[in-house]
């Protein structure tokens, strides 16, 4: 079957997921006793950024493959097209975050506190980039540009299908748009991920963070693509997608899992080797206060998928691909969880009376001012003991919000899939993808 039908049963199932997500999101606000309701806002930001990133990276890869004359992906390119259009939903979801910065009804970003910026030399130095105006303009302009290109690719793809393309005119137009989009996307994605996520740890910075985050988006997108294709095939769709295509997706997941790990290690190793205080605090916090997040991230996103996909035959087995894809899709959601939660928790903790003047100044200042040993400061003030629900590890509310966003994502994707044939019959590389063989 080439025409997807979004059935009522599927709609009700996904609406159920969305309902769970709404209940858990509201509960995370009501049950959070903190002044800033940080659990609610971090859950909201976390999932919005993760699914927006998947939509963005699918837009990027569609244009990249068009520019490089790639054809093997054409059999399932409609899936990536539908993923990419979720950008418009994600942009709308970012508006409450932006409004919260201006209205001061959340405290996700330390740099949004004018008083804190004036009293902090580091934040003052970064204020020309980390400020509400640039956050607002950057988010809306950049994400809006991404959506424009995603929409343009989709419209050209459908027009090519409906009108025919003996002269490849539509494909040539796609290539013309791909030229400017790829460098724009490469630069702009780094700029916004610095603001959306890295600036949650406002004093910290890493030159490799944008690469690392984008690689996490890409592996998550590959995993979700594989799961979507296998599901559609189980319903009788995408018959043109063969075991060879799935094998290639498995190889992509294996290769970029290693690439993600390389970036993780490079970032950690350079920061550890330089031993600069402003940089080491990021890993020190996660390693000593949140070791489950720290080591769990590596196990989920490197150890398990590496061991499973290392054998060539495992990438040709549907069951193994499903298992690995679930691990990686959740694993990179977990990766963004550990990027976001500890830093925002520290920001909230720093603004409580018992921590003010001690944590914010750092271990060395606390030792100098209060005559305590470094180990005492670290264990009792820098990292207070105890399990922190929704921060030390994803709780039921976090998982529920995740399911809600996943339901919203697929409700939108399925509604887009039924608007066009799943097989792009006039794509110039269709025959290549139909006769695709793994070398």
C-alpha cells in the first residue's frame, strides 16, 4: 500500500499518550514545592528541544542527501519529510519558554536574572549573547528558517510526485535550496543549542557542545526512523523498503553511536586535561552528584548498542533493530535529560538561603570564607546528599511527559503521512532505491 491511512484506533491510542503527557506535565507543576517549579519547566524544555532537534536534523539530512546525489533513502524519505514538518509544532511549544524569560515566571536561565548578571563577571561578559532579546529573535528566526526550508522541500517533493518531472526541474530546485541551507543550518543549530541547553549551566562552555548535541539528535532520529519504518511495514505499508534499507539504517546507528561516543570522550578528555575550573564543574557535578546519569548515559548510548550492533547479522534482524532503536531513542532522550536537569537543579539550589554565598562562589571561596575543608563543602553544600526526584533519575512524571510528547509527535507525523503517497513515484532516484543492495 502506497497511501497511508491514519486510522481512528491509532488516533485514539496517540491521544491517550497525549493525555498522559498533559496529566504528568500538570502534576510536575503542582507537585513541585520549589519556588520556580523547575521540574515542570525542565520537563517541558527537555522534550520540546529533543523533538525539535529530531525534526531539524531530518530536514538537514534530506537536503544533504539531495546535494550529494544520494538515492538509497528515497524509499522512506516521506518519513523524514513528515518528521521535519514537526518544526512548526516545536516553534509554538517554545513560545511559553520565551514568554517565561520576559515575564520571569520561570528561572531556567540564570542569565535572565538582571541582578545576577550585574553581580557576576562571567554572566556580564556573556550578556551580549545570553539575553532575552537574542534568545527570542534567535529562536523564532532560526527555527522559523528551518521550517521554511522543511516546508519548501516537502512542497517540491509532492509537486514532483503530482506533476511528473521528466526534466528533473523539481529536483534541481531542491539542490538550489540545499546549497544555502546546509551552512545556515550548521551555524544556526550551534547558536540555538548553546542558548537553549548549554546556557542552563551559564558559567560553563564547551567548543564541542554543538557537535555533541547534534550527534545525539541524529542518532535519536535514526532510531525513531527505524521504529517508524518497521511499524509501517507491519501494517502493510512501505513494501519498497527492504531488509537492505534497514541494514543500512542499522549501520548508520552503529557508526554514529561511535561518533557520538568519540565526541563525548573528546569533550570530557579536553576539559579534564585542561583542568580549568569553569569547565570542570560541569562534569564534576554529574560525576559525583549524579553518577547514575553519568554512567547510565554511556551504557545506554554506547556500551549496549555497540555490543548489539557490532555483529553484521544483528543489523539484519528486525527484533534486534527494534530493541536497539528503543534503547537509542530513549538513551538520547536520557542524554538530553542529563544535559538539562543537573544544571537547572544547581541554579535553583543556589538561590535558596542556605546555599547563597557558598555554592555560587565555588568550593575555593567557601573554604576561604568559612574555614571548612574542601571535602566538607563538596559533600554538604556544593552537592547536598540525597536522591532528588526527577533530577537524579527520570521519574514517572518525566516518563509520562516523554510519552505525551511522543504521542503528539506521531499524531502530527501520521497526519502528514496520509497527505501524500508513501512512495515518491517520480523521484529521479526511485529506481536506485528499488534495486538497493548492501555491499
